[in-house]
C-alpha cells in the first residue's frame, strides 16, 4: 500500500546559493528575515538570506521584500496588546469617542497586574479597581469578543474589565455607552484563561505609515539592499467559532500554500474551491488580516484575506486572522503561491493507522476512540467530529477503520477531464479530504459499478469529455456523462473492452477521468461494500 498522506507542515528547505563571480566581503548589509536580524556581505542574494537565517521557506512560493524609505507615526492609537499569564491577545477600540474609550486611553496602565475575579461560560472579568463610571441597571446584549467596563453590585469602586467569550445577555453594571473595544487576535488565549491568571502588561500598538520599495518574487537570485525586510510565509489563527469554515480554509490550503488567484486593493483571494458551499458561522468586521469564506453567490467557496478594514458582511463568514506575515499578503501578486501556517495545525487522521493516530493525538491531549476494523493493517477512513477545531474543543475523536486492502490508489487526469473531475471529487469529498468513499452499486463478471452517496449529478454538469476512442483499458475509471440516463455512475473494468466504457455505456456516453493503480484490490469487493480511494499525486495533508 502507498504511504499515507502526511500531516501538513511547512517544508523547511535550504535554497541553493547561486555562484557569484566576485563577492565583495569588505562591506556588510543588515537584513531582517521574518523578524530575524542577520548580517550579510554586500551583493548577497535572497537565497543567501534564506540559507543563513534558516527560516521556514517552501520551495516555489513567493517571498516578499520590503525596503522602507520614510515613516510617520499615526496620531491616534486604537490597538493594544494585553499580555496575560496564558499569552497575548489584542483589542481594538471602537470608533465612537465614548467615555469608556477615553477612560481606557487614560488609565490602561493601571490595569497591569489585575487578576481574574471570575469566569463563566460567556465571559471573563479582571478586577476589581475603582473608576468613575455611572453603572446602569438592566441587562445588555454582548457580541462575541467585545470588551466593557462593569461595576459589581453597581459600585464604581468594584469595577471590572469584562471580556465576552460568547454572544449572550447579562447584567454587569455597565456604563450607558456599553462596550468600548473588541478582541481582534489571540482569541484562543481568552478560552485558556483560568482563575489564577492575571494581566501582566498592556502596551499600545503603534502603527507607522510607511513609504517603501516593494517586491514579491520567486527569484532567489534577487540581490538584497541594506535595511530590507524579507517575509517568507504568513500565519493564520483559526477562529474557534467557525469550525466548518476553518476546515474549508484548511482544505483550500492543504499543501501549506495560499494560491493568489485575484488581487484587489482591499483583499487577495484563493479560488481553489469556488462553487463549494460553506456554512455561515461567524459575523464580525473584516479587519485588516481577517480571513473569510464567501458563503453565497457566484464566489461561494472562495477564501479572502482582507488587506484593509472592511465592514462585517452576511456573505462572508470570518474563519481566522493573519497573526504573522501580513506584509507578505499585502505584497502578493496574482498567480503567485504564498507559504503559510495555521494555529492550530490541521488534524487529519484519514490514511493513518490507529497506532500512529493515537500517538499523534496523545501529544495534543486528545482521546482516540477506535471504531470499525481495528486490526494491525487498519487504515482510518473517517472520523467524528470531522473538524480540527471541534476535535480539539471536545478532546475526543472517534475514528473508523477498514482493512488496508480497501484503500485503493488512483491516478486522475486533471488535464484531460477537469470538469468531470470537479464533479467526481465533489461527490466523494476528495475536494476536502485525502480519502474519498465510493459505495459499490453492483459487480459484474469483469465490471464494477459505483455510485457516490452525494447526488452531485443533480447540480453539477457532466458534459462529454475525454471520451474513449478504439478501446478502454483495464483499470480505466469511467463516469457516465449527460448523454445517458445513468449519468454520474462510476465504473471500472478488469479487462480491456473495445465496445463499451467502464460504466457499461457507449463510448460517447463515457468520460475517462483516470485509472485504478491497484486493480487487484477490487477482487474482494461486492455490492454494498465501500471502496476508499486516495489520489496519487505526490502531495497531501
């Protein structure tokens, strides 16, 4: 059996260094690579910088180069970094010029060292401390990750900073203006806090307006100037409130790359899964660095990264935020691929054995429950829950195994039958997972017919494409196209045939989409069984 699809991880490689005729070692330049400062000799190249800095770099992806020429500090500070004993999260002040906003700007340093007073399912409160707020009685509605002042017992000397974890209604003794800020990054830290944690420090995030020379390139022979900043990848913190959308994004970036299909002044997009539906889960402003999935309309399924602040949209579910390397996102050009990582990293068990899965999950503190066939040669083909965020949240996952002989390697012809493969991958969920399921419809003497559980033929076109000429070969995978009544049926024959296609139809009604690479594994299949397939293409999770 072929090797299982690997867990997604940025490939750390050392690029080859082009030969230079006469290297001037008498002068040095200072360069910053992903925030790491290094010193290079004059006339050094991008390859030299990557090799010496030993930073994450994925071969073939674009690298951003930024040389700042002038800079000016913005007059108004709206973002603050709050460091707790569990880590850092950031808040952004709301636009209105409220009393709470002014109070925060004047007194935020006084809140350093403040402990957690109480925690509920919906909120965390740090305090108490004295303020001049005038609390009002009655309940108020809170959105997720909003920040407010609240007076316990309606006493201003018993004021707390309240951070909302979930959408809820409660009475906290808030001032009339209500919430004054929202958490924009590090949201996972909020869920990790417990009663012994404290606020260690609060620092304003100074934004600089910069003029710069910009370049985004895959050419590692590019020479670097003194003072340039280099960015090789970006990092996305996934939104815990959007498990399905986050998993959709992980499917789009399954090779640790974001394919830049479109660049606009306010966003870049990856259109790899355009047309694939995604549930709407999280309504929030698309601030700079917000990652969202369009859930309705012609662009449904696309992934967007905001390059400036945008309002919340009922068509865009926010699934994460860029926490590192936003400069690379802003420098990207259409047609490039950007290396990236996510927090948390994806959990993909499909294709693993139970022993390997158990070892992997135990490091994450997740319990593995075994189901189905669990022998030594078992391969996991599905799991519940099926999203990374839900698995980590529950701390438990049930995995279903089958004998390795039921997992079959296939080769698909993207260049010959792209439209039919769009239907096929969608129907058996190879668009999102490294293992697809094909139930056996029936078996004849030398022919196997399969029908996907998802009736994608009802809304996906299967026009004639790559129809056979002369004969079909044993192992060819055929899909009945729209020229016949049984469109969407998948077939494979174990012998060559010059009369009918793999699904038993005329050649004109048959689209050849690929071939079975392990034909001998079909011999034990019977009607009602499920054949599990994995693509042979050298890439995976």
